[in-house]
C-alpha cells in the first residue's frame, strides 16, 4: 500500500507540474494546422505567455482533473510493479551494483597482470 501511495503522489505531482507544457504543445500543434492564422508564436515560452495573457493562467490547467483519472493510477501501478519485481528478482540498488562492477573490474585486472617472480 505504501508503494501504491508513493506512486500515486509521484504521478499526481509529475502531472501537475508538466500539464501546462502539454497544453502549450497542443496549442502549438493546432496553430500549425491553421494555415490561415496570421498570428505566429515562436517557441514554447512565447506560446506559454500568449496563453496566459489571452486566456488566463487557469487555462493552462484546464482538463487536468480528468487527466488525473488516467495518470495517477497508471503511475501508481507502474511504480509498485517495478519496485516489487526489482525486489523479487533481487536486483541490487544502483550504488551497490556500481561498487560490485568496479570491484570485479579491479580483481580481473590484477589477476591478468603477469607476476614478476
């Protein structure tokens, strides 16, 4: 349950912070499709500012609550399955794996050196 809760919070926060960029991306795609539109916005920041000025900053978050219904459970399940499978397969933490690789590399290098006897 803790893993599910952590995954849910991660999905919630991640979606909240990145959703305005998704709105900007969609707006830029729509502008490209409208060839008759004389208003050309250059870049992500320009589009972000334009949306905030014309439609208000709340428009950057419109549709976010519906998106939560899709993203939060998905990230929670993915987080839980990943962590559970990592424990089941006994995959070592990244720091421990790096130390083991470095140690094995050192041992193999010293064993292949010719001894001076």
